[in-house]
């Protein structure tokens, strides 16, 4: 196992910080523009602090303290037209946007495979993707939005399709997916509706999930991109009621969908044998998931309270007695989550926290016994360096009424599961180049696994963007992460947006 210390990333960190200006402290000190966690506005960086930016939340009457902003319900007024002697161009009732991109990964650390194993050396991804987005404005405040994507990975043809398992080819080589499809608008002045396939983000963490339980993730190639780009939309009906500085959100999730996990034969698949058959609940009325969120935004701070009744994204194995012989199946238990999250802005500092209590968790060799778990996350963001954001987040997941038999599970469930993330982002050349350094440790010292990512993203023009980076993985004591150490890869992408 490679040590959970990243000397190469330490060097890159020093290079990254080499261009940082002197820090500034105090509530009124001049500082680089601090993006707000909720809306990422962009006022004048010379006279705004984090507290100033959060004060602006009050003007929005908390119409959406979550990251999937519903501020589009209130159309911003058009600026007065210039005196050109011609009529202003009306906004389009129907607009189409999207992107086309090609992304590639090159695995440079794999050893030659043993007989019967897939050879993941060299080219592992050469994927072309097209995504289209259509928005139509309807009478009043209503509008509809639809997006879909198609992708094809030619790396499998180049490397020889016979060298890969059927599971990998079925789930990685090609993909056609309807993504978001919803109708949204105001029923009355203080009551909004959003119905259809959508993404709803709970919590304050940008790197670790605690209260963010409504949308599954695409985890087939972990570490390569951020959580915000991994969420999978699900069909739900959402009602938002606004009163004073508060917003009450009620959700009914009609589509049962779970994480996309590494498939048998993938270099991230942790087990030698093929997956156990999965018995997933169907998308029907009696399996509807529910959620409630109460959000308040005030001067310099905000807070949210959450409740959700959902199916666990991570299945557990059960011995099923059907037919002549019993067999193993994967099942998703029904769990309840109650939690809270909040931010406090202090000058150039943003303090964040997420807390969640889970009830109804199940595991393999404990029969029908259910467990409760408490997740506590604390985080800090610092914006005092020019064009730079430094983020530190850490969470501990504590399993109550611990059963020692859990250590004998394939994933060796511990009573306390600790994870930490350090993220540094810096912009150069008038925000056209973004450099990001991220490290994530599982366990206090990374003993359960770790990865580090260094990336550069450059805007060639308003339409063209190039991205490149390197991901360094470290194996850990957890069986699910014991074999990831050789998955180090260089990756790149070119994207055209229209």
C-alpha cells in the first residue's frame, strides 16, 4: 500500500500558494471576492466581505438557500435599452443550450493483470458526450425545462471489447439518459411548485454528503470530479412556501433510483466475484420517498432543518429462502433522517456544519436488527487570499449500539468512520484559469484509503474550455478501497458549450 502522504501534492500546493497575495483579516478588510455557498454571486471584490455577501441573502427573502436555486421563479428585470433608435430584442420564449465534449483517461500505474483479469493499463476512457437543454417560458411565471445526454466511449473498441466484462460494457461503453425534465412556477405569490425530474441539494458541504440524501450519485469513477457533477436527477414533486425570512419545502420523490456503483470487472470494483443480485424497490405509490426542509437566511448566517424518509442508497445483503436452496440478495432498507445545517460568516471566514441522525440502517450478518447513526460535519472556508478559496471539511459517522459482528462483513464496518477533505482553488488571468488541489482521507491518517486530485481548467473562449489533471489513489484497510492504489490516472477534456 502506498503511504497516505502525498509528497507530490505538497510540492504542487507550494507552487499553488506561491502566487497568493498577503492575507487580510478583520470584518472590513479588503479581500478577494468570497463566493457565497448558496448563490455564488459576484459583486465588487474590493469592498465585499463574507458578511456583506450573506447580507444580500436577505434581499432575496430566502427564496432558495439550497444550491439548486429557484430564484429563476422571479425573473430579473431587464436593464433599460440603450438609445440606439431600435426596439430592444425580446427574450426568447424557447431557448436551447448544451455542450459537446470529449474526455479521456490514461492509467499509468497498473501492473500487468493476472490470467482472467481485465487489463486496465494505458487508455481507459475516450468518451464523447452530447448534452442538450431546452427551456420554454410559459404564461405567467411558469416555465419548463428538459435536458438529456448521449455518450459513447470508444476506448473499449480500441482496447478490444472482448477484454472487458459484459457488466462493464453494458454500463460504461454507451449511455443515453433523460436528465432533468420539470415544470416550475408560482401557484400564488408565496407558493411555488416544481414537478418532474430534478436535483435538490441539502446541506452546506461541497465535498462530503451528510444531509444530502435525496439524489443518488454516479460513483463509477470516484475522485475524478466533484459531487455537484455526480448527482443523478429523480422524479419528484416539490412545493415551496415563503414567509418572512423562512422557506418551507415539502417533497415527494416518486422515482426510486440508487447510486451508480463500479461494475464487476471495473478497476474500482472491490471484490473478486460478480455482484450479488439486487432486489431494488419499484417506483410505485407505496414506495414514495418524502422530505421536508425548513430554511432561514439572516444577516451573516443561515440555518436549515431537514427530515427525510428514503431508501438507503447503499444496499445490504440478506439470505433469502426461496425455492429449494437459500441465496443471497441485496436489499435497500427504509431509513429515516433528521438533520440540520448552517453557515456563519465572520469576515473572510465561513463556518459550516451538517448534522444528521439516521434510523433503520441494516447490515448483512445482524439479521433484521436495525441501527442508528449520527453524522457530524464541521467545515471552514477562507477567502482572505486574492482569488483563492481554502476549504477544510471533516465528518465522523458514529454507529450506535455497535455489534462486533459488523467487523466480519466484507466492508468491515467500524463504529466510527472518519473522513476529511482539504480543497484549495485559485483563479488566474482574470478568472480564465482555475487551479484546484483536493485531497480526501478516509480515516484520520488515510489508513482506510485516500486520493488526491490536481486539476487545471482554462477558458479558451466563451464557448471552449479545456481541462486536465491527475488523480493519485492510495489503497486502505477497508476492503472496498484495498485495491484502488494502482488506479492513478491522468485525465483531460475539451468542451464546447452552445
